[in-house]
């Protein structure tokens, strides 16, 4: 009869143990190696027994590639892995952090800061399930999502990846995992990885732990906190992730009280694996081991020793796989790292691969290609956009509300102004097509906010778009416009490039607000990854909407501006008055926000 590990009727642990005992040290180290797709040739995959490949920086498989091209690329990598002696399938991972953002024509959902404003775990679950289908459409079974950061300082470049500053709200939205992986049956699986079907993917709760608590929001920096504060603020979402059977957990670049998380055995092994009984695998971040030392990669053998002994199971190397293999081989052979640690890592990795069904289904289900960017998913994203919007002001004191806007301008025209009214890339933000995101309208399929406005007004209503209207022109034509919609905000960024200490609205946003709102009744729609400085302008603004980073379905914004749906969103984050107050979070002793956590005006559908 065939080897037990190949028999799906065998119990999971029997398969894991049977396979593990057959493996050489080189094959075990291979399973612990994740490399970037750019260096994942068939020879490298098979000669180094690579266990996982990720899509990193490069343009893969080509610009504007259709799902079939992704399927073909992943298939080639898988075929190489299955050609090895033991035929252990490879696990391809990608950052589908707000939909399958890297893939041309995928549905791009609002980033997590906006989803947090819906406060709806069921919506999060539906989104997770839709994203899983779009990821599977490209033949990929593993995503580096959700980010469960509790962002405590909006100066952090990754704050938009965090559902909220409040751990309870992040815990609620962590239900997205049950969408990604499928709903875990009650009573089973204590802490073990769970994936329901081939329409689901292995998720990754990240970045463990305290990534959102660094000093001044400096990315990859130091989170100073007592163990009690760490457990009270940053740890709770991981309880929810583990209960849902999250398959993997990614370690944070950041440090806790000066100790690098990637070298923290107490938190990764003693607490996460032994106390919380997490039984999936722990993965490093990109060059995470290298960054244990400064400068990075200064002492790779030391980095590997500290990271692997801390409890990291899979290493996102992502290029120096030869050095990694050689150094780790030496560390095991000279007894620095016990084989029991290696076996624990490989057991966890194999447990996820067997649970994913990779041995039975190593290749894509090509019947799913139509799931990518499916209208049903776009409709779901549009609903999420509507419910993520937060109405912060609606009419000046003593004046009647400006929103919902009339769809017919009474003989006049409507002015739409601002850099973000007609910029699909900026409304999607980072992690879209490119790591850092892109500006402009030809990056993928979607509708801009301006598209939405034009389709919402009654035919014959004159919509005038001026990206950066001249003050004089406004003055001359002020009587012509019934009202103006000013759409300004941040341009796309990701990680450290988003770190920002002043949080002002990027130019020429403030000037556009002053020019337009000083003369015409205006609603300002802010497209940003976080609260920005608005207090200096709030007086001349008639209505103010926080739209966050809504993604490809821009009609979700016009749906609510024009009253097809009411505003229901509530702030997932405190809106500060001035950056001098930061960090300032709900529950703090000194709490003097412009708009408090949970704030949001409501309107009725018209
Ligand atoms: O993209 C893989 C990981 C991602 O899952 C982590 O959340 C994030 O911290 C992270 N940073 C990098 C480093 N920068 C980078 C991102 C994309 C392509 C190439 C390099 C890679 N990754």
C-alpha cells in the first residue's frame, strides 16, 4: 500500500508523523523556507525542497495579468515541488489585505480602518469569503491577512491596515478569518488550524504582537508597555483568531520593551504556543530574522538561532535561501538548535498543508476564474463602502443639513473639485497592484467617486469637474453652482513610507477647501488612511465625510451622498484636534478629541 501520509483517510497526526519520520534535515529546512516568487525557479524549488513561495515586490506574472496567468505561474511552482522525492506540495502566499489587491481587475474592498467603522462582524465574514474566492480564482491557497494590529497612533504608516484603536472592535472584526477559512464547527479544533473547503484559504493573523503600539507610530519600532497593557490592548484579537482556527500567525518587526518580537521566545513559544495552545505555524516577516540585528543581516547565523529558538516555524527569507539552509543546517548539526525544535516547526507546517487539502488538491480549481472581480463581490464592496463612511458634520450651526444632496441642481450646476475625485488609485491606497499602491485611473477596474456622482445625478444635471479650481474662477462663477463636492486626501503609501508626524491634508487639499468652501456650499470628502488635521477648516466646511480608503467601488460614496442610503458609520478611531495630543485613544484620562471614537452623524435614505 502507498505511504500513510499520502492516504487522506489516515488521521491527520498519523499523516504528519509518517511524513516527518521520512524527511532528511535538508527536506525539513526546505519546508521552513519561504522564498520570493522572483527567485522561485523549478530548480531552486526542487533542489532546496522549498515549502512556500510568496509574491513580493516584482510585477508578477506580468502587468494586467488575467487570473489564468496567475494559475499558470503557481502551477509551475507546484509542479516543481511535487517532483521532489516526497512530493510535499508548496504553499503560495500573497497579501490579499483588502481584497486580492495585487491582481488586475480584482475587487478592492475598503481598507480595515473603514471596515471598522461598520462595526459589523457578519459583513467582515462575507467579505472574507468573497476574498477567498477571488484568491482561489488565481490558484493561491494562502494569504497574509488579516492584520489584527490595534493602531494606537495614527502617525503610523500602517494605521489603515488596523480595524481600530479599540481592541474589542478589532476582536469583533477578526471574524473576517471565518470568512477567509470558513466557519469552524463549534466544540472542535481547539487552537488547531481549520480550513473548510477548496473555496477557502489559509489566513495569517498579523503582526504578533504590539505592531500598532510603537513609539510615535514609528514603523517597526519599539512598543513600550507592561505585560498587563500588552495583554489588555494588543493581545485580545489573537484569542479570537486562535478560537476561529487561524492557520498561521506572522511575527511583528517591532520590539516589546526593547526585545525584538522575532527573537522573543517568551511571547512566541511560552505564551502563544504553550499558553494559548496555537497549533498552526508561526511565520516571520520579510527579512524579519535579518532585522533582529542592526545593521540588518549583520550576523545571519545569530539571527537564525534567535528566531528559530524563539519559535518561528517558517522564514520569509525571501532571497538568501542558500545561506539560510547552510546556516540552519550547521546550527542543528552543532547542537545549537535541537532537532525537536525543527520537528515542531515542520509538524506545524505539515499540519496546515494537510488541513488545507494541498496533498489532495495541489493545483487550482480553474472553474473559479470567474470569481475574480465578480459583480456580486463588487456589490458587497459597494455596501461596505457605504457603511464605512462617517458623517462628521452636516450643516453649519443654525443652518439646515446639507446632506443628502439633491440629485437635481435647480437650474444651476454642481462643482466637483479636488485631486481625489477622479483617482482610482488614491481611493484604493497601498497594497493595490503595487506594494505602495498607485495614483491614476488605469491600474485596475473600478469606478471613481466622480463616476459615482455623475451616475447618481438626474440626467441633464450639469456636473463640472475641476481638479484644482482657480480661486478667481470660483469667485466669478459662484452663483452658477448649487453646491460643491470637494474630494481631497492622502496619496497611496505602505509601511514606513506612510509614517507621518504632522498629519496635515496634503497640498493642494487645504487650498482647494478654502477656495471652494469659502464661496460655495460644500461637502468635503476626505480620502485618507487615518484622521488628518481638519480643525483649521472645519468652520468654513458645511459638511464633512470621512471616506477612508474605499477601494474600487466609488459608487458607494455617491449612494450615500445623494441619499439612496443613509449614513450609518461610526468612527473606529479617535479624531484628534492636533497632533500634539497624540497618542490619544478612547478611554484615556486626558481625552479631548475633535470627534470622539464612535462618533458619526446619521441621515435617513431620501
Ligand atoms: O508582503 C509580505 C509581507 C507582508 O505580509 C507584511 O505585512 C509586511 O510587513 C511586509 N513587508 C514586506 C517588506 N516589503 C515588501 C513588501 C512587498 C514586496 C516587497 C517588499 C513584506 N511584507
